[in-house]
C-alpha cells in the first residue's frame, strides 16, 4: 500500500515540500523537497531531493507535478535546471509547453 503524500509550497524557503502522512496519527514526515528560484515570468527548478527511506514512492514526481501545476496557474514558465525534473519532463511531454 502506497503512503499518503501531501505536497505544499513553502514560500519562505523557496521550495516545495512533500510529506508522508501517517495513517494512524496524521503526523507529517518531511520526505523530499524541490527548490526553486523565481525570476521575471519564470520559476527555475533547481534541485530535487527525496530522502532515501522514502524513495520509490513517486515523491519526486509529485513535487514536479505540483511545480508545473503552479506554473500554469501563475502564468509563468519553468526553467528546468534540476536533472530529475529534466528526466521527468521526458516522461511527461505534455508539460513541455510550460518550459521557457
């Protein structure tokens, strides 16, 4: 059974954060982050890190999906510096229209 994952933007730390939610207690355990930097009309995705104990659960993909969804909503373009995001884009060509 896959864990419940919540992704939120942490504006103060300029990153998206993925949390694994404990089904019984509701506790949130930080499982990964995707750092970004905003420019004029762009959001540069810098680096994705998923903690080793949470690897293999699609957390990196969830972080990338959230970043691209946010870009679409904000009307900005993505600059994919992060190699994980570059690979993710190859598997999700439908998102390339959001790339600067």
